[in-house]
């Protein structure tokens, strides 16, 4: 099967729309602040959709396909413990609100304000190294996905030579992302990512509906029941044989929700782009809603693929899929490409084209955001502080563009060379630990603890970096280290185990050194521009009057609601609380019954059918809701950018 003319038409039309939006967005970029943070003019829906695309690119899609194909509905069940934690962090404004109050353009700029310039350079360097290593496999995973989704050959002839298709796809996709990023910085990235997010939302919903009509529920049941004992796809309490995506993995992710909140800088431009701290907080609340809907969509596609490959009624139809997968020599690539290969054979014309467009867009949106983030961090947090004085606006923009190009060149080279030996999610955990291992303690301590010191920050970052870098090298080159390979064929530690060890070690070092070296408490009010340090023109930062304080009931204040919440904001807040509480209560009741008396397979199947139906209904509502809000924010962004006078001094330099 090849893509039909309808598929190519859908793909081409959506690409033209994206190019037109990018061309218009370029004209709105007039300053360094525009390039880095859209001059802090972004609204909540635009932020949450654009930031969501940075986190839900092709790599995230493939990683979740791997997870759910391996663990089935059980992975969703244990993942339900994450929903209330993510919502609690978002609803409370944890880290996000205070970070936006600092008015820093990057996290390392905050590090300089809180700790020192030397530490900013050190942290920025670790963040950059961790980020580009983490991002380095993205083009490889994306190209493999598109090859098997679109039915391309592994090589193609050019002038009598066979050229790898993977390299050509990576070159094309990175080039498109480069053009978007270099043309208008975060403004172009944000506007195009908003468009791409809608395509992804719609395509996932259409694919899920297609699979629902493709398989009857009895067929799904029979396919899932074929899983061996200890690896159930239905009962989360019958998964003892799973060693990767088990309860321990989800406990580590739960800890990360608070410890690494805003820690990962892959979308750092969005962290500084909100038009106010409250708007940023609302974008994080909406992000939890958006993420929950996408998470449900990610679940049902690999479930459908599993049923197709394991139900005896499809044995004849699966032969081309098995042939395509068996032809892949690398075991990890085979694992990554199982679901895309199934979709290529299952989806009808038009739907396949829509899904292909979503994957292309997901790749571009992730690439342009990652290129912008890591390129900006190198210039803002390493090169500019080392330079010792601010760049001129022209030199600054030029440096940012060359830095972005360097990230793309590294990603292409790393994807062609690095041997990925672990699940995508585990690799991302390990490489992220180089920076995230210590940065969680440094960020939280810097924003909330007056006794946090520079010595503690240096110790925590160094501890996490050493553990994370050693883990990446060990996982990638274990087979080449003869003495280790003879002791054990594979690295005995996965990404989750490495991460939690680094987190705990860094916290201990940070707290210990800070207590030993703190001479006087730090002035947090000045850092956060509060009280006497507030900008007189900033209404949001001004202290509350007695009348404003009395206007918010005490019980709402205890929930984190303040004077900035409108009636609509409160409705969104309580809607998110209700949604999260429902899943939390279901998890508690289900886990209690499952552990004490057990739940039958029939009972579990009834529950998963309910989850399927409610997720499709909520997904449809969310698409319409966020589309309307995103269009409103886009128009507001354009109006504000056209009306703002560029400030050449707003370039991230700390005086």
C-alpha cells in the first residue's frame, strides 16, 4: 500500500497553510525579546497549545506507543496517580508563578539573579549539554517513524549510489524547522505550533474513531486476552513480568512532577512569554487538561495495534506488517516502529494522509521549539555572560541564529551515529538527568528557600551531572567496555533508576552545603519584584488592598485562588479539579478492590470501555474549546506586538 492522491493532497494543503502562517509571523519579530519570548505578549491558550506541541512531538508519540504497546491498559491505570499531582502543581502555581515574577528570559538568568554569574554559565552549559544529547535522537526516531508510516524504502538511488532514506528525511525536516526558527524566533514557533497542535488533536481523534469502528469490542477483548500471564494488557495487577513500565517507573515520574516542574528547558521560551504571571499559571492549568486528553488518545492507538497483531482473525492481514518489522535489524527500532507499521496498513486513504500530516507537523513543532530553546540557552546563558557585556541587537540576533543552526547540525550527526539501546523514554530520562538531577533542588530552593546558597547550587548540579553523564555513556557503550560486558551483557540500570538516584543525591548535597555556608537569608522579595520592589506600572505585582483581599473568600484562598481569577478562570479551575478528582477516586477505589478481593477481567473490560467512550467525547469538546481560545489569543498577540515599542535593553543581561 502506498499513500493515495487524497493523502498527498491533505498533507500538501496543510503544509501550505503552515508556510503562509510562518511568513506572516516573521514580520512581527523586531527585537531580541521578540525572538526569545514573543515580547511577553502570549495568552494562555496559545501558550498551552504551543508548549504542548513541544512536549508531544513524534518522539513523545513513539515513546508512549512503546509504553502502551508493552503494558497496555495497565500503564494507563498506574499513570492515573500522576493526574492529581500534575493538577495540584498547576493549580497551586507551584514554581511557575514565582518564576514568571522574576521576569527572567531563561532559567539560567534566574540562576544568576539568585546565585552568581559563574553559576549561571555552569548551569547553562550543563543544561545545553543535557538538552542537545536528549534532543539528539529526535530526528532519528522521527525519520524512522515516517519511513514506516509512509511506506518508504530504507534507501534510494542517487547517481548510481544508494543513499539512506533516514538521512534525507532528517535533512528535510530539520531544514524546515530551521527556516521557521531562524525567520522569526519564538513568535514564528508559537504561531506555527498552535496550527500544528490543532492538526495533531484532530488527527488523533479521527484515528481513534477509525480504530473504534475497525474493531468490535469483543474483538478487542479477544486480542488483549492473548497476552501471557504476568504481562496482562487488561488487569494492572497482573503485570509482575514487566520490568520497564511498572509501578516503580510511574512513582519516579510522580516525584519528577514536583521536583522537575519547569526544570526541563526544551520549551523555555514559552516559560517567559506569558503576558502576566497569572496568565502563565492558567496556561499550566489548561495544559493539564490538554495533556490528559492527549494521553488518552495515545493509549488507544497502540491498543488497536496490539489487537491487530495478536488476534488470530487478522493473521493473514498481519503478514505484510510482520515482514516489514522483521526486516529491521535493530531491536529497539523494531520496538519503536511496530505501531506506525500497523497504522500504515490499517488506516484508510485520507485518514492516513491526515495522520501523516500530524506526524510531520509534530516533528516540525518539536524541532523548532528544541532548536530555539537550546540555541537560545547557549547564547543567553553561556556566551553572553562569558563575553562580559551585552551584545548589540544585531550581533545578538546573529549569534542566536548561528547557535540554532549548530543545534540542528549536532542533532543530525548524533542521530546518524548514536546507538540507542534502551526505550526512548528511558533514554530521555537518563540524558535529562545530567541537568535535571540537580536543577530541581536548585530551582525550588532558589524560589522558596531563603537559606539556599551558591555553594549548595554548585554541589547539587555537579552531583546530578556526574551521575547522569556516566549513565548515558554506560548505556550507549556498555557492549564496547569488555570488562563490564563480561560481567553483565547489558547495563543493569534503566533510566528511571538512574534518575531517582541522582535526584535524591542532589537534594542531600544541596541542603547540606546550603546549611553549612548560609551567612544571611536571601532577599526573595527583591528577586520576585514584590512589595517595595514591585514595578509601579505592573498592576499584577502590586500588593493586595484590604478590599481586594476581602473580595476572595477564605476557602478559595486556601485553594490558591487570588484576585486575578475571573469567573471564567474559577470555572476552569474547578473543572480541572473535578476531572482530576474523578480519576483519583476511581484509582483509589479500584486499587483497594483490586488488592483486597480482585477484579474480574470482565469488570476491567467494562471500565476500559467506559474510559474509551468518555475520552472520545471529552476530546471532541476540548478541540473546539481550545481552538476558539487559541484563535482569540493569536489575534491578541498580533495586536499587542504591533502596538508595543521594542525595548533593546530587554535582552536577558543582568546588570
